[in-house]
C-alpha cells in the first residue's frame, strides 16, 4: 500500500475518530490540525483528545499540530470543521494548501451563497475534491464499530485513493459520482430529523412514526431531484442510512430539537446551543424552492417546519397538516 500524508483539518469528534482508525491501521503519517492549543497538547502529550474523547486512548501514531505549514506536504486533506466555518477558514489558509492534494469534505451543510461546500471549493481551488458522508456517530467509529460511508467522487484516482486508505478498517464504503446528491442528502436529512422528533414527542405510535418516515423519505426524493441529484443516491449509505440514523436515534441533535419543539420547550437559546444544521438548511431550501413553486403544495413537511421556525405556530396541528397532503 502507498503511504500517504493525511491531514485532518479539524480535531473534533469526526476528525479524531477517523484519524485514530487510520493511525491504528498504519496508513502513513496521520495528522490532526487544530486551532485549539489545549487539544493539540493533550493529543501529543497524553494521547487523548481531552475535549472530545477524554476517556479514549488514541493511537500513538496519531499526532496533532497548530502549524499550518504541515498542510503543505499533505497528499489528502480531510475537511472536518463545521460547515459554517469551512469556506472562511479554507480561504484564510489557502497559501498552505498544495494544489495536488485531494480534498475530502466531511462537513454536512451549505457553504456560501446557498451552494454546497463542494461547489464552493471547486469554484475557488484547483484541487481534486470528493465528499464522504454516511450514517456515522463518531463515538462508534472510534470504538471500531462497522460504519458505512458513501464516497462521492467523479474520478477513479480519488476513488482508488480513499478505498485503499480505509481498506481493512471498520469503515465500509459505497460509491457514486453524484457528488451533488451526496452533499444535498447530508443536509436534507437534518431537516427531516427535526420533523420525526416532533412526531415522536407527541405520539408513542410505531404506525404513525413509520408513516411519517415514509412521507419524509418521499419528500426528500422530490427535493433531491429538484436540485439535480440522482434518485439512486437515496439508496446509498448517505441517503436512507444517514436519514434514518439521524431521524430515529436520540443521539441526533436535530432529532433532539424536534423532541424539544414537540414538547413545547423550544426557545431561541436552545436553538443556538444545539448548533442546528436543520434549521439553517430549512431556511435555505424554503427560499430556493419558493422562487419557482408554491412550497405548501409540493413540499408539505418543509412548509410546516418553516411555519414552526418563522411564525406563531400551533404544534398540535403538525402531523395532521402533513398527513392531509395527498401525493400524486
């Protein structure tokens, strides 16, 4: 196997988890870059990420740095910082990003001007790019539980490089060249997780849960096609897998938001504390869709969520309004 220098931009949960398993495998030089000096010291001195995984011992071959010059010799750059900070930070560190390094987006969210992060990177950087998304909680990854990711890549070289990198680890890959679809689904699932949380907060009914889950999945399909994604991508790990993980598991922040809304505990303070990708995405999708069609007549779950976040809404009518929508 070719040994590569792999740098994770970001030493949070996902960067640390994936970095650890690659270091365990011995996949070359694995480095976490962080702006948090205390995290870097903890990883290098104690082999623990004291902020994000204080009870997990990290492989000694996993190191961390605050030095941007370390990026200049990277073969692969995994982008593992929050989506809202991604483009400003990449533009800030542009002189340290080698043109030939493969950039792999792990963040789930929009970039600038309602574009996906991959679209923004392609417009500003000459690097090859791909996206890696799937039903994955970082704590399970770092604990070596089998985990699925979809690699969205348009060239065979990038696909081969990432496949080889994760070969023999607990990461299982499937593939598509529909990068737009992978990026869109990783954003959409957060909105529909909010909706599922609202339903489950009010009803302990498997029948209703999976009725609404099916309607949400169908609506995701319509939105995906509306924005130019491919239907088949729904059946990759990044589609149905990530959607159901985020919608039905209580470790999901956006499902938690839905539960809080459904129980009547939603406040602006709660919204900001949860760093809610779902709410941000909802506003963007609603604005873009409403430019061409009436959202209420085509995407009822998005329409109802928009009312919740932007008007005085009677939450007790949520599931009734969704179920009254007749699909063609």
